[in-house]
C-alpha cells in the first residue's frame, strides 16, 4: 500500500512538472539558437545573416517565394545599417512576437523569422504551392459554374469572399493535430446560422486529439454523433456553388487546409439526393430528375433482393408470361438464387473498383468491356441467368444517379444485406431489413438535428425542396433543421 502511494505521488509530481515545463516552453521568448535547434536535420531550413545591420533571418526555403523574399528581406536589409534596420522593422508587415511556439509555427506557415538584437519578427514571404482552380471530376454538372475548390485553404476562402460579398460572412480559425497542426476554418453567415450549432461544431473540433488530420472526409468522421453508422452525417463537396447555397441557407461550413473538400452541417438524409443541376434547370425538370433519383435509390436497394426472394420463395409474384422464360433461364444454373446474386453483385463491385483505380481511359474500357464479356460468358457457362444479369445491371446503373459518392457507397453496401435477408427469409426478411434501416435513420442526428428532416419531424414547408424542387417564388423559408431566427429567405410574390 505504501509503495502504491509513492508511485501515485511520483506520477502526480511528474505530471505537474511536465505541465510547468509546457507552460515555460509556451511562454519562452524566441531565440536564434532555440529555433535553429528545433529545425535540426531539416535540409530545407535556411539561415542567412546580414552582418552590416546585425540581422539574422531563418526560413524554410521550399515554402517561400523568391519575389516575396527579395522584396521583404533582401532589398531592405542588404545595405542597411543597424539604425536603418530599426526603422525598417517598424513597418506594418513585420510582426513582432514574444512566443517561441509562435515563431516555429510562423516558419512552418511559410514566414521568415527575423532576429534583431533581443527582438524577433515574422514577415510573410510564403508562396502558395498548389494547383489552379479547375472543374470538379467527381461532381460534374451540365449547366452552371464549373469551378471547384483546391487544396489551398486561402484560395478557397478567396473564392467564397469573391462570390459572397457580405460583411456578415464570418470565419473562425481552429487547429487540430498533436504531432502536426492542421488549420481548420469554420464559415457561417452571421444573423442566419444558429450560434448554438456553431459553438457545438467548434467544441467538437476542439475535442479532437489525434496526431494528424489529412482530409476533410477524415475529419467529419471524428465529429459525427454516430461514427459507427454507415450513413454520412455531414455533406462534403468540392463545388463552391453548393457551399454558397449551404451558407446562405444557414448551415455551417468547414474547410481543412490541404483538402479540396468542404464539409457542411447540419445535413439531412435527403440532401444527398440533391444536385446543383436541379436549381439551374426549370423547376419541373429539376423536380422530375430528383424524383428519378429517389426511384433509383429504391431500385438499388431492393431490385436484386426482390429477384432473390421471388425465385427462392415467392414464385406467385412472377407473372405467368415471364415465369416460363425465367424457369428456362434458371434451368442450367447450378447455384441457388442467393449465391448467384451475391456472385454477380460482387463481380459488378470488382469491376467498379477496378475502373476507379485504373487510369481514366483504361478504366472506362475495363468497365464497359469487362461487364459485357463477363456477363455474356457467365450466362453461356451456366453460372447465372439472363434475367439476373439484367436485374444486377439495372441496380448498378440506378446507384450512379445518387449525386453523393459516399452515400452511393453506403447504399450499395446495404444492398448486400438486403439480398442476404431476402435469400434467408424471403419478403419477410426484406421487410425486416427496410424496417431496421428506417429505425436506424430515424435515430441518427446531425449536429443535434434529426437526420430524416423534414419527414421526421414532419414539416410541410420543407417538402417543396426535398422530394421535388419547387419554383423559386414558393421557396420562402429556410430549412427548419437549421433552427434559425431569420427563417425568411424569399419575399417574391406570384
């Protein structure tokens, strides 16, 4: 017992000592020796001295721009005296710092650290490294803007500022990562977004304790309320027009530096079936297309499972005119319908994955030719029936009409569960699967709001922009799930 008490006392003292050491390090004044030591064995770390004015400059040369460095460092200090250096460092672009951690972070952000006598300054000489703004490869549209976000968070915010010219657009900077820090920017419209939801999202991000976050799609998995659910609870997109519509609608948007995807919340299950094309087209055409996506969602889930159920237990569901052809087609197949369907669905997923991983031109060839050749060969070899090939192909095509790739993947995976239930219990198993999925969806929340809004809880005013895309003059209210005090967004009259 005495030994245990000593161990606990030692641990408490060590923890307190570590805390004091951390505080001291955080408040330590920056110095050239400490900064140089921090970047030991870094080949991109550069130290340049200007002996004429007793100025030392350190930076990471791969992060800075030559023109910026020439303008802010070389030209001012090359021929300056110590008296002139004092006046130069009083300019606004030279920011005096008192914290060694701030010095290290500034260098990692592409700034140059200037040491002059007992003072330390930071000056921005960073040159953005990254690709130019291009069109999105994963979220293509027929009409409307074709630009997409890039991996540079400053460029992404610049795109938003250019299109949303309002001082009410607020941005909050956060950081996450214990080993390597990643910048996160939270964007919302002041006066429209619910401040409680903004603070809730900020709190969740601040509670993350992980070494490093690489992408926004990884980040949202850490802040979801139901991380074990197969359904995504935050919308992720690369399109600025989608993000702008979310912000104006009262939702909260986040950007992670280094990721081309922005995430937004709260979101509803039905938001994943909406596309920008719906709003750029006439409202009747947009509504018809959205209804078609809902039909595709249903077909993807239950079509193959219905085939398995009907051919295993419920032949009475099959029309008599088709029953003869189905019996003849299945007469040469040695496998039960369940195994037959799982085999073909797995083959389709293998072709899909192969097409996605191969180069674009080769991937398209593999997907088309592979599907035709394998399907025809499977029928001729007696592995499967013609009707199942058509059923699986229809189900696969229907899954592509879902605009969100992440939601489409979730639906495809659930389809396998429905097929297994249908093969074991028939229509009863299929109904059980649909019931469990509905109950699960009803229990999910996104930033504290129901995932099935506006169906549960029912809100008739939101239906006009859920299952259909109503005319703009009729879309007078913002979505109820954002819980905003400024609910009116449209005062048009007809």
